[in-house]
């Protein structure tokens, strides 16, 4: 992973931990969004592109995602997983459509052979409660493991021909 990815990940985890604490205390006053993009099978990526090329493609996607979102939105990469933290999501903003478009665009320049799952979450006290003593990375693991029950919306982009 590039230094940019490591710094972005640290910033992301720090901010997520803070947002989880704020959400616990002031649940009625804030609306935070969290998105998870999972390029499902890292093994397929490695076999298709080779480890180095697959890593470069994932770096390119991370960079594209960072450029495509607002400066206040944070993007972190963990292996073949991407997390996007959206500090404020206006009701009229279609986060899922924006992410879907970005992932489809990225797919046209690589990674089109891999299935992608996109899950959108609204951080709420009910979502946080079962994992309130978790670290930020522990919370992400909890969310990923329980995505079906926790996601506000989920889509899967199948393999392209």
C-alpha cells in the first residue's frame, strides 16, 4: 500500500472513532453515512493481474474515489475493501448512485472481472450499540460481518463480460 493509503486509513479510523462517539451522545442531531465497497475475492485479483498489478489497480481506485468525493468525505482502503465515511449526508443526496457510478467507471479501466458489493449504512446508536466498546477497525469488522442486517441499502455489481 502507498503512503497516501496508510495516511488516509489512519485519518479515516481516527475520524470514524470520533463520529461513533458523537453518534452515541447526540443521535438526533447528526446524520453520518458509511459505505463499504468490497471487491470480493482478492485471490481472483491476484490470479488475474498478478499481485503487483492488482495492488496498483486497487491503488488507482482508491485515488479515484478520493478525488470523486467531497474533501470532507474520507476514503480508506483495507486490502480489497474500500470504506467511505461521509460526515453529513443530505436527504436529497444519492450516495449509492454516486458510488455505483464511480465503481462502474473504475471497472471500465480495470477490475471488470471481479464482483463488487456495495453496502450503504447510516450510523445510528442502534447500529453502534452492539459494538460500542470496539475500536474503529473492530467496528468496521463488525459492520462487514453483519452487513446484511445493518445495511440501509446493498447492491451487487456482477462480473462484466
